[in-house]
């Protein structure tokens, strides 16, 4: 029998792996700036990423900020966001 409570699955925009929503961090673009969505419900265009520097960097290299979030994010701002991610592995 299937589990009654199914956890949503999202795709990491950095590594393109599918994972449980609870494992991923949501980034939100609002007003041309990037925010870490701690509650995973904030309004604005969002993208899901693993809390790993490698995934965030891959997302930035591939032009993911423009494609997924509809805005350009400066490299300095990406570094600030990386500092706020709950880092689990390098």
C-alpha cells in the first residue's frame, strides 16, 4: 500500500537531480535581488537548489539565474547567498 503522505519532489537547478522538497533550499527573486526562502512559501519566482556550493555555482555558470528566476544576479550577491545557505557538503 502507498504511503498516505507523499512528500513533494523538486529538481535542483544546479545539478539537475530530483530530490525531496525538504532536502532542497528555495531561492526567490524579488525586485531584482535574490533571497533564501527559509519557509519555502514566499511570493516571487523561485528555484530549488541543494545546499551545496557546487550546485549554486553550477546554477550560476549555466545562466540559471536569468532562465529560472528571470533576473540577473551579480557574482557578489551569489557569494552572499552561498554564505546564508545551510551548507551540508562541499
